[in-house]
């Protein structure tokens, strides 16, 4: 199954971003630290052109600590890009770190009254853009939600120290290319639940977790032995978590919800869905 979700408001948002981009000095792109490559929208690079960019790998507290540093090194190779991994829920740390980076990237636009830094926050849905904005502003100015498409239009936020921030809706892109990227976005919650087949996405996740994080599966679901397939894992989860229908048949939709919600909430622990090595090998995991 190819995962594609590109509602009309995303296309409208893209056009609005392109329109105002000539007045932007700095792009702040927010990605999911568990899937940096899959949550890196190629539209952002296309729109920002050669402008400096801070790439924020958000939800770092949910990502594999062995893999995230590899991603930081990967993105630091790109000219004009500074990459940082953090959790946007830690407001004080986020505020100091990002504002400092912005000033370093644009020292010539560092006067609060004469040359304010005009920054735009961009990224796919549900990666934490609104949480980041609230952290930078030091107050709740952006609506936060645990599902995509919460922000529907641009707004401007004036930060202390001479930075004007433009918030934008989360946008995907019309065709995602590799099916793996679409699946990872769906597993993470960047694609609206009503636009995906839960069982299909959960089977993708189960197959990956069995290969990459077998001990996590054994521990989280109190399994005596590792199931031999993605379907077998979902069936075990269903039996363990109240997903049995009359007659002992497993409710796969219920089991799928359990697995995906456990991943999205961080209940599985610090788990990443991709690494730079995987991308270099075509996007698939090789154990």
C-alpha cells in the first residue's frame, strides 16, 4: 500500500509559503528524531533555496540514542545547515539553544530594531512545530495537538532579541516516492489515522520491530519467545491486551492500535525507525 495524504489546505499552505519566502532570512525545519529522513519534506529544501537552516530533530527523548548522533553528523554535512536534537517540551533548553543558533547563523541581522531576524518554521504534520513555537515564545501562542493538521494557517510571533517567527501549517508532499517513507510517516502519526489502514501500517511496524528491536517486543508485551512473523506478533499483542473477539479470534485492528499507540507515546522506549545507513541502502532495514 502506498501511503499518500495531501489534503487541499496543504497545497494552499505551500503556495502561501512560496509567496512569503523572499522575506524570510532563516528556515527552522522541525523533523521527528525517530524518522529524520522520512520527515524531511523535500518541499522545504525547494522553497528555502540557499537560506540558512536549523534542522531540529524533535522528540529526541523518544529516539534511539545510538542512532540520533549519526543523523546529526549526516545533516551537518550540508552547507548552511545546523542540526540539533532536542525535545521541544523542555522549554528553557529549547529557547536558549535555538535563539543562539539563529543569531550565529545571521550575525548581520542581529539588531532588535533595525534588522530583526525573520524566521519561518516548517515541517511535516505532527512533529512538534507548535510545541517548539510555544517554547521559543515562552508562552502558549500556538495550538498543540497530538494529531496532524492542527495548524491551518500562517501566523507571526514576535520573540525577544529581535526575531520574528512565522508559523506555518504542516505539509506533506503529493507523492512520497519510496513506500518505506510513507509507512514510517504513518507509523509516527504524521498521516491522519482516517487516511491509513491501521492493520497495514501496524504490520509494517511489527516487521521492523521484530528485526531491529526484538528485546523491546519481548519485554513490552511479556512474550516468552519472539513470534516468527509480523502477523504473529500482532496476534500475540491482541491476546495480551484484550484484543480477543468471541470464539478466541484476535481483533487485528485493536492489536494494531495498541502497537502504534505504544510507539507514538514512547511506551516502547527509545526506538528509531531509520538510520543513515538504511537510507544509503535504499531505505530498508538489514539486520
